[in-house]
């Protein structure tokens, strides 16, 4: 199933603090930009921004990214 469409402005909600804002993307589902309300509190963490709009007919939602940190990949000594 196709997961992208025309670029458009959609409402996204921060999964950490709940702040909603418009972002322009060509897909529906999560984006990984920094939230302007809460990112300064935890600068090393990235919280997905959830699309609040349903995709149009014939468009699917891409799989969420697996978020890993350096310590998940290699041992830090």
C-alpha cells in the first residue's frame, strides 16, 4: 500500500507533552521533529510527533521508526 501523498499541512501532537501544531509532510503517521514546547527540557531525547489526521483513501501509515540510543548499540565505558 502506498504511504505517501501530496505535501500538506497536518496537525501533529507531541507524544511527550501533548502540544499540538501544524507541520507539513507528505505522509501520515509519526514524525520525529523536536517539539517546540518540551524539547529544551530533555535535549538528548526525541519523542515522536503523532499525526492527528486520518490518511486519505488508499494511503497507509508507515511503520514507526525504532528509536535507539548509542548505549543500545555499543557498550559505553
